[in-house]
């Protein structure tokens, strides 16, 4: 293992961007995954709030008008290599906010699939996904970071 | 010789924006502090980030399917939204609910209230800077999430109420009852230990005591609700009015200090009252069916319903047309009214304390977004709650 891979492996920083869902996935990620029971720090994945030191971008929620541009800017600020996790049904397909609409047929407030805005590496389905699934997905994203030059 | 002009005094207002993605704010909202030498002179919270147009997409849905969306309004207090939306139609069409279902709804609601208050305490401790207390609060919360998982099959959205009762899957069996009682006993001991330590900790209490004062008059004037208002001495809780809570004996936590410390302690004490209610409900759980399917969607007048969510007063109202489809769904969540009172309370404090004050009303912003008004003079924005006044004055936004 080279020097870069060793350095990366020991401190993977995850940045959480909540882009307007119901708050459930957000709480699951921060309070469950980073809390003592489902301790993701045992895999040396740390939570950060600074895009410039982040490696993994965790996005939850259906993307709303107000959060679309900040999300793109945050994605650009993260240095290469980076992995993007789409956590929850909202980020993957819009969940109820896109698919279960009444008379108006199309909800103009959400830009639901995250893939349309930024490239996504790993998807974690569920409404909200279980903490075990989120941990598994985050760990799966690690080899991509390791393999990068 | 030139005449000396009188110098114009120019007030330079310094602005300190936070958000929408910021460590102090878990959720996407934007706070603008207008500071003068680190003292907050004015504070403004912009809530429009997570606007998903829920009231609009609910328009025209069949009433049974609306429960899927109303539960997903908020991820922390999902049960109170689901419960309140079925209470509207039960009140409007006079649907009889079996007593066992009412008890199970109360149990789910109180378990979620405990989980929500523990999130708040953990988050407040994180903002204050005491990470050990925050982590311990999240660890204590996991037991309550487990109980919700056993009841409903999902940690965050247990989907306990349906129209006419509770989902048959959420039936509380004897073995589950025993598990819940044992967990409550174990957890209550830990909680008493934990809350005692938080209250006795001089570092944490030094940050909270006497900061962000909100008097009772201001709390009533700015319409603070829930534990935020009860920490300022407003003696009101919607559980006093709800017939579901009549069989239980418990106390309402009302404190008179009105500072951040009172707002934290009010929620901490309320946890033990919730445990009391859950114990009584499990003990007196009536026998019988859990759901009454004997109803059909039909025309309903505009009906409203209030509920005590973990953060305070929650309002849902809608009407049904001839085909049983939803019309004019209206939701008012507690944070939208509470956040202005803490906005007011944060004035005059240090910037670091003001962030704690904003967090101390337990803001849950996934659900609150309203009409936005821009003041022409100062260019500042305000969200309003009383729609009728705003519409009379400014007309519809869209």
C-alpha cells in the first residue's frame, strides 16, 4: 500500500448535506451512525463539516430549489478523489414527494434523483435506511478512494 | 476658507451569516446575526430551504394515501403528524376508534416524544460543546428507537395510526409489553443518572443559565408553543384538551425562568412524565380489536385538529370532496411559531450564546415553511404564520 492510500485509509472524512427531505435520514446518519451504538468511527470514517477536507459526500433528501446550487458548489469544493452516497429513497427517486402527487401530476419543488445533479457512486435505499445499511455503503465506498491515483 | 460640513454618522451593520450547511445547524436553514462587537443586535432566521410543496401535492389525493405523505412531513415527530391527520377525518366523519387503538397511539406518541427530547438534549449539548453528554444522549435514545421499531417495524416512520385505529401489525402483544416495561425500567434509571449529571455540571449550566431570556408576556405575544412556552411560564399543553389523554395521571412541566437552562430542563423533566404515561397505558391496555374498518370516504366539511407534538402545538386541517379526495390541506407545525420567539430571545447576547438560544427551541425545520415577506425598508425577510392576515395584506404568493 502506498503512502497516499495509507494516509487516506486512516482518516476518511464524511460530509453530510441535507437537501430537504423529512429529516429522518439526516437524523439516522448523524445521530445513529455517528453515535456510540452504530459507531462508524471504528472504520475510521469521521464526520466533518468542511467540504475541503471531506472525502465522502453523503446526500439525503429530495433536492429542493434552495439547496440545488449549494449542493453543486459543495460537490465542486471537495477535492479528488471523492465518493458520493445517496442515502434514502428521497435522494434516489424522490420518494413520496415526487411519486405520490395529487392533482398537479408533477411536483416542481423537488429535483429528486440526485444523479441528475451530481454523479452518484453508491445508493442506499430505504425510507429511512437502517443504520447498518448506511455503514455498509460507506465502507463500500472506501476501495474507490483507495484505488484512485 | 471652506466651511466644514457636518459629518454624517453612518451605522455600519456587521452581518454574520450561518448556513445553510453549517456545523452548528444540523438542518438547512440560514441564520443572519447582525452583530455589534460580538453582541447580537438583530437576528433573522430564513427557513425556506427545505420547501417541498407538501400542501400542494396533497391536494386531490385519496385520503387513505395521504397518510404516507403526512407521516413524511417530519422525521422526528412523524407519529404526531400521522396521528393528527387521521384525527381530522375521525372527528369530521365521526369514525369510532376502538379504545385499545387509542392506547397504542398514545404509547407510540410518548415513546417518540422521549426520543425527540433526547435528540434535543444531545443537540443542545453538542452546540454547547460538551460532546460526551451529546453522545450519551444519543446512546440513550437508541433504546426508544428500538421500541418504536418493535411496535411499527421502522425506526423513524413507524406508521402506527391508520384511519379508524392502528395498523394491525402494531398490536402490542404480551411479550412485547414485557419487553417495553423492562426496557423502560432499565432506561429510566440511566436517564435519571444522566439528567442529574447534566443539571449538576457547572460547565454546561454556566453556558445556559441566564442566557436567552424570554418573558411570559413575550412568549404569549410571539406565540411560543410547547416546551419553549412552558419554560417561560405559559401554562398550556394541548394534552389537557385531548380526550385520548384523559385516562392517565401525570404532571405538566411548567418552569418560570425562561432562559436556555429552563428550556433544556423542561424537556428533560418531561421525559419522565412520558415514561409515566407509557407505564399506565401498558398496564391498563384494554382488550378488543385495534382497527375499525367500518367507514367510507365521503364529503366532509373543513375540519381541524390540534395535537401536542414533541415541540408543541400542531395543527392539521382539510376537507374532503364528493370522491373522498383531499382539499385544502393545511399544516402548521410548532417550530414556525417558536422560532420567532427565540429569534427575539437571542437579541442582546453574545454570538456564541445566540447559537445555543436558536437551538434551544428545538428547531425542526423539515416541516415549516411559509409565506415569505420581504420588508422594503430594511430588505429583511420574515416568514409569517397567520395566513389570513398576510393574504389580506399582500395577496397570494403564487
